[in-house]
C-alpha cells in the first residue's frame, strides 16, 4: 500500500471545495455567468497543463499521430460539467451539501465500475462491507443536507 497515493487523493478532496469557492468568486467578478467562469477555469487549467507538459518534456506528437475515438474526449466535457455544476450549486445548496451529494454519486457509480470492470478497470466485487459503507455515506448525505429539518427544536 502506497500511503502517498492515499494522501494525494485526500489532498485532491481538500482542494475541490477551495476550487469551487475560488470559481464562485470568479463568477461574481464576471457578472454572474457560470458558463464564462467555467470556460476561464478550464482555459487556465489547459494553459497550466501545457506549461507542465512542455517543462517536463512530454511528447505532444502522440495526440496528433493516433486515431482517437470521439468518446475518449468526453472526460473533458464531464470535467466541464463538474466545474459548471459546482459553480451553480455551491451558492444555492451550500458547499457541504453539494460535496456530500457529489461524493455519494461517486461512491455509487464507482461500485458499479468496480463490479463490472467498466472501461478496462479491474473487477472488484461488491461486498457487504462496501454496501454498508455506501449506506453510511447516504446517511451522512441526509444528515449534512437535511439535519435542520430532521432535528428541529419545537
């Protein structure tokens, strides 16, 4: 087990709310347009990755020399949807509510990807422990999003 990989995943999780908060501030600056905000965010990200690729000597010619199926580019569109959605949702449902729902969606779709080894991923069975873990996430989502209504003091 490489602890660095687990820490890296945790750090990415820490950054997502920060990224959303920064993008929300950018949205306010660009007259409230979540589409323009997401575009600027992705443009800066693309430029950053280009600089990293050039500095680290990545071979860019592979992109142009291979036949790439159209659907393999859909990850960028999904990333854009995530950034756009977070810009729209965070101010409306709150950061914790939004992130908890995103994590719940990730857990459930990840279980399906693991179970069937979709898109070439390793097959990993869905055990009772994993099902219980997913149910605990759902309980957490309900508590994070609806605890005010569930535990109102009269």
